[in-house]
C-alpha cells in the first residue's frame, strides 16, 4: 500500500502561482509514474499532467500547457506540479496518483493509476 500526501494547495489570485507536491514516506517514488488530476465541482476528474518513472517523460493537458510544469526530485522522493498564470478555471481539488512504471511514457488516464492521494484544494479568485 502506498499513501500519497499532497501539500501545497490554497487560495491564490488570478495570475498567481502555486506549487503542489506529491510525496510519501513509505517507498521510493522513483519507479512510479506519477499523474496529477483535478476535479472541479460538477465536473468529471480530468488529467492535468504526468511524469514517467523511467526516463522522466512528461505529458500535459492542452488547458495547462505552457503554464504548468511537472518535475520530480528523486532525492526528496517528491513530484512537483508548478502552476503559473493560474486562472479561475483552474479551481479544483487536485489529486496525485501513482502506478508502477513499466512503460517509457506515462498516461493521463485515471484508471491506469492504483494509488491516490486525498487531494488538495486549489482556489483561484478572479
């Protein structure tokens, strides 16, 4: 069992920045694909970004390309989601998810991930 923790959410004004973290104290995340997903009220959960465990390849949803950056610090056993130029439409609960990495490219599909954090609220005010 892998318990993920996601510190870093909060309230920010439009145009501002936040950095979310995804970490665990139980196992190394080095060999896991990590995905970030979000769910706004009344909407389905959507993939935001992912990073592969092998090779560190990344993917982004079109809605966040150029504004969000996913990265991993293996020494700190943490994956980050740097969110810049935030918009009210980015308001959602953000979840990180992990799955053992067997492919060179991660996927932004929720069913592909076995382990999930509890989520952190990100609110962007206009």
